[in-house]
């Protein structure tokens, strides 16, 4: 029969409850129960079935919650079940709303803290910077369950409007991952970012801007006259001699340099193709390293920014070119295209050029790649290339490089 205040006030733990430490259960009907624990505490419990399983939910204690309030709360729980909502999930969401744990930025920061231990530093920095710049200002302060698909898509479209289509797609996917993290932790019930990345137009691939070999002398003169950061200037010269990727340059470490053989061995985890890459260092490139070493900026990284206490950013090098009035004319990556075109024109062996560029194209480089393949040939090629750079700087482009080793590929393979 239904409970009354008089009955409830008289209830005391039974001897069985005291002995077994289990509560005495008194029903009020419609799934509402009052549990009298062996300590004397009286708890309101709502019993219900969810997806075929018996569940219970503590909704308060007597007399803080009266009999009338307990009945009303129990009715609300029955309504949630009728609407297809698990009362436990609803309670957890309410608690999260009160303590801020379901605020999107709090959830995102938790997810990024976990990701930091699993990603390369450069990848994490890129993704987290995009979040702080584009996502947090838009939805960071919102309750995660109030965020809609249009909210997420608006972020992607804003990034797309800057011409950063791939970044827009990546950012939407990152937001989706944060929602999945929230769902796993019971802080969200759905993911509004699903399939939204497809709404961003695919990136249209364009070739990197680069000058021609006839324009090279002026560029080299401009680099040499650059009045900005000395390491950025030396870095541009080093790229001229080695035509490595910007990230390979940025994260170059002293421990990777073989001074005796004049080689730079880049570990596979730093390479785009995820395999060891060997860069022959001509005397000109070694001389630059000696200059940097004498500056004593870092015992680990070659191109170390003493202001930020980490390797230089990609923008440091491209901004230097822009400051020399090469915006839209030349990029750091453009040195690779310039080297490839020039070396092919001079009839150096195609496979050796591709190996030195560390290209990973199907059917062009053997899957059984050996970092030392054609190494003697490549050493000579890189020495001749460095001499070509010096001749271009001196205005002696008539002193063309010649592929003297082009008939000796089998001997040095």
C-alpha cells in the first residue's frame, strides 16, 4: 500500500538489515521505493526497466525530499523512459551541466591531452592550433549537447573561405572525434559532425610556385642580402643546396649528421614516406652547419629558435621569401621543383633524382627501398648541384653541371 509520512517516520532498520548491511525496501507503488539502510538513512529509489533490464536510480533522501516531491520526481522519470531517454544518462547530463564537465572546450581539452601522447609534436601542434584558432571561439563555451550540425559546418565553411579546404575537412573530423570522446564518457548522446566534411569542396591541387633557373641568380643574391633572422637565412641557403622538405629542415638534429662521410641520415619517423632518407651534404652545406654549430643555440636541433625555445615554424622561412618580394613567385618547396627540373634537364638519372627527392610514387621507386641506393652517384650529383648553385650566385650559369655518372648506375646501385 502507498506510504504516508506517519509510516515513514516510524520506519527503522530491521535486525536483518543491520546484520546483512542490506537496506529494507518499502514500496510506494509505480516503481517508487523507500530504502531504509542499516545506518538509518532513508533513500528514495525509482525502480524501472530499461532495454529489458531492471534498473534503479537514487533520486533523494528523506526528509530532505518529501514524499510528494519523490512521487513527482518518479513521474518525471517515467516520462523520460516513455520518451526513449535513459534516466541515468539524463541525471549524468544534469550533473555535468552543473559542474561544467559537458562544456565543449573542457571536453576538447581532455581529448587533446590524451592525443598529445600519441601524435608527432608537429601534427599535434598543427591540430591543436587549428582548434584554438577556429573551433574554440565558436563553440568552446557551449554545452556539448546544444551544438548542432549547422554550428559545426559553419566552422568548416569559415575555414574554407580562407582557401584552406583540407584544413576545413580536417577540423570538422577533429570536432567529430571530440564528440566521440564525449559519447564514450557519457557526456553526449550524438555526433553532429558525422559526414559534414563531405560538404567542404575538395582541395584543388596546384603546383608550388617556383622560379626558373634563369631567375635563380637574383633569388640567391636576395637571400644573401636578407637582413632578417640569421638562422632563417642560413636555412634558405641550406635548402638551396639540399632541396629537402621544410619539415625535414625544421626538425633536423645534430645527432643525424655523419661528419666523416658528409651525410645526413633522416630517421623514418620524420619522413613523409616513413623510411630512412640519406641526404649527401656537399662541402657548401657542411660549411653552413659549421657556422650554425659555432652559434651554440641548441645541442639538439640545428634550426632552433631561441625566442620560442623550439624549432623554427614553417612560416618563418616562407615569410622570409615573402619579405624579399617572392610571394606568389617562390616557396620553400619550390626549391625541390627547381632542382628536379634542372637535374632532369642535365640528364641525371631519373631514379637517383627521385630517390634524392624522397618521392614515394608507385612504380617509380622500388618498394624494397634502400636508403643507400645509388648513393655514390647521388653524392656526386649533390656536389655538382651545390657547385651549380654557387655558379648561379656568381652569375656563371654557363658553367652547367654535367651528369658524368649517368652511365654508371649499375656499378653504384
